[in-house]
C-alpha cells in the first residue's frame, strides 16, 4: 500500500479518514494556559480543604462570623476533585476533535492505555515510595498515619485497589484515592469515544446520567461500607463520577466543534446554575445533584475561559494559578503529607483561626510548591511526551 494514501469508511454516520502516514516521533500534547489556570484553582481548593481538616481541626464557627464564612468557603474544597475529573475528560477528548466538526477521531486503544499508564503511574509510584519511606521512620509515622503500615497496605496501593476497603483507604496518603478513580475513567474512555462516534456526544451524556442516577439509587438503598469493609465511600467511584468526565468530553467538542450561536450564553447559564447546584449537593450529601452541578460548572468554565486571550493568564494572580496548574499533579500527590507534617507545629502557635490559616498557606503552601516543583521536574515531566494523547489518534474526522 502506498504510504500516505487515504481511505474513507462510514461508521454510524461519521466519516473517518485514516492515513498510513504516522508521526515520525513522539510529540507532547500542547498545553493551554486556561486549562492550567483551572487546574491550579482546583488544586488550591483541595489544598485549603485539607488545611481546614488538619491545621484548623475541621472547626465549624458560627456562619455569620468572619471565621465561619472562611470555613464555609474552604469547606467545599472537595469540589476541586470534581473539576479535575471534568478537566480529565476535556483534555483527553480535545486531541480527538477537529475544528469545524463535533465528531471524534478514533484512537489506538492499546496505545492509549500504554500512554495513560506512562502519564499516571511513574509519578504516582515515585510519590508513593517517598511517602512510605517517610512513614517507616518511627518518630514521623504518627503524624502521617494512624497505624503502622502493613504489606496489604503497600500491595493495594501498588495495584490501585486500596479504595475498595475501609482499612486501606487512608493507610498511606488519604488524598491518593482519586488516582484509582482516574485510572478507571481511562478504562471507560474508549467506550465513550465509541458511543460518541456511533450516536453523538449527547448520547454519552444521556448514558452517563443514567448510570449516575442508577448508582445513586443503589447507594441510597444499601448500607455502606458493605460487609468486610468493602466499598467504604461509594460516591468516589466511577459510576458516580463518570458523568463529570463526560461533561468534560462535551465541553471539548463545544470548544473545537461547530460553534453554536448561543454557546457563550449556554456556558454562562451552566456556570450560574451549576455552582449553586453543586454546592447544595455537596452540603446536602446529594451526590447526583453535586455531580450535575459541578460537572456543568466545569464544562461552562472551560467553554468560557478558552475565549480569553492567553496573555491574560501570564500576569497577576492568573499567572500564579497557571504555574500551579502546570505542577498540579505533583502538587496533589504530595500536598497532604506536607500539611500533616507541619500541622503539629502550627497547633503550638496558639493563633486564631484566620491567622493560623494564613500561616498554614505561607508554610505548608510554600513547602508543597517547592517540593512539587522539584518532583515535577525530576519525575513527572520526563514522562509527559510518552504519556501524550497526540500519538494515539488514529484518524481525523470530517
């Protein structure tokens, strides 16, 4: 077959154009400043939630006080993970889209899994090794974990199965639970791409809404954890969070696809309605409402922020958030042990809630950024090209 000759085939109403010509070398997926800025905000929101938990002892002052307002604001920091999931669906889908169409290109499934493993696992395993090594020091261990580590703890963390049992969920680093969730989202991504190719991206949203609703019914009808400590926190698994991932995919097709005449208006409404819905669902423990709300918020923000000129993300606070977003994975992997190690010192200062919060940001925040920057440069960044999505696209759409 002549190299570069194109062939076309119809698949579910979408024309796929594939070429035998392949890129001559690995390429990194382009970084977009608005994506990194949103990543940085999500990472910071999660960070302040854990500052509240470990430095401020999860206190709940009166709502109308200054302390109370601060605590309520940072107490929703878990929504940072919701935004990360939307971002994940967005970033994986964006390379599969082509300007002028909402169809998705096919992917090399085996290549996709291989490259996602390179992107996710080396930094995860390196961070895991660092934290386990620290926790083996008898004088340090009590500040980080409630009990001695076991072989089961290490094995379940190596196999990404530790969130499945109550006893291992927070045995090493409680923040790591979202890494296995991310891995399962990767496992489901080719299915969603296939469904989008056959029925369109809206079918993906309908299917994931149905799955989330069914999972919500199951959660409400059973007592958790299940016998033996099985599935201690069912709201943190793929069925509940798949919808947010799909909303990120939808946002990617809206950004790269045929512009809808009211796309901006729809995105504004998604943010305006999604934020209160997400906050309500978070506070009330209504996971389906939370997922719908924060999923819509994340998708709306991505559609709106991509319209902002990139130069605006290189100055002022946005520049800081963009920089934090660049190292956000390393920051996320390492932030909780740093917070825990310094929190005991912070408790001895005898400060009020707001001054103590400022000290926590200045000390734990600065140290986490420094450690994460070194970790990003030495461990995470060398695998970025090998983990890139740019080489798994098997065709472009027309």
